[in-house]
C-alpha cells in the first residue's frame, strides 16, 4: 500500500509540475486489485507512419503524425515517473526492410518488424496509439480502448477506458472492447496489449481538436493515468 500511495503522489506531482490537467485523477480512483501484473517496460506504439499515414482528415492531415505526438507526450510523462519505455517509432519513418519497394511491401514489413521489436522486450505491456474514422457517420466521436487476448489486457483496457471517459468522453462514455483478430500487431504480440483509438478523423470538430497540442496532452495523460491506476 505504501508503494501504491507513493506512486500516485508521484503521478500527481508530475502532472502538476508539467502543467497538466487531471491532477487529482489518480487520487480519486479506487485501487485495482491486479494480482501479479507489473510490467517492466511500457512499449508505446505510434500507429502507422512512413508510407502508411493511416486515416486522413478532410483537411488532408494523416493520423500518423497525431499518433506520434500523443505517443511522445505519453513517453515523457512515463519517463518522468521513472518507468522504462520503448517506442516502436520516434519519428515519421516506418520500420521497413531494405528490399521493401512497394507501399504494400513496406506496410507488411513495418507490421512484422513492430511485432518482432515488441516481442523482444521482456516484461512488456503494449499501448498502441491510433485514430479512428467512420466517414459514413461524421458525427461519431470519442476515444475507445481495445484489448488483445493476453491477460490482463482486458482489465487494463477497462482502466484506461475509465480514464478516457472521465477526461475525454464527457457525456459520451464508451466501453473497452476486444480487438478483432485481423489486427496483425495486436494478434501476434506475446504481451498484454491495449490499442487506443483516440478520436475520429472523420468528425470535423474532433479532427481539429486532435491536431491541437492541448488535446493531445489530455489524451496522453488520460492513457497514462488509466495505465497507472490499473498497475496499482
């Protein structure tokens, strides 16, 4: 219990020193009984990048740059709190092989190389950052967490989802859900994995918001708070 209290006070101090919101969030949340789960390293995966920009907003902004911005902010918070962090990418380059020529080859190599990188990290937990899109419903908005089949990903995703609901999804609460097996990285990593769809690029208002540093920071700190609340 002493360790839990100290970790929470460290998180609050970090958020206060850096000028973040949600300063009291960790203190307000009940302690999760998590058993033996304790990740040695948080692997932060900024989705897409390089030749694969991911979802694209009406103004031409690709999700890959937003994913990276949120990931870097989450990394900085976790490092400040003394956590070990590994990034799958720290810039706009993809993880390609030398013989990757076509866009398809680059995408396949990138996903396979990310899985290999993640699986090489001992005691890892994966937090993958993405943006959603649903052009047929431009009013749909909000952040949602998805989990893979490796325990305790489901409970971790629920903790992150609660933080997202409290900070981002005001009057628009969502529920953490299992991710389809067709998502290659999440289906092939050995560690617990949570993929966070931070918002909808197809919603003009939310897309504009996602491109602001303030909202990106709010998302980063909510994701970290949800992770720390579960980690206990």
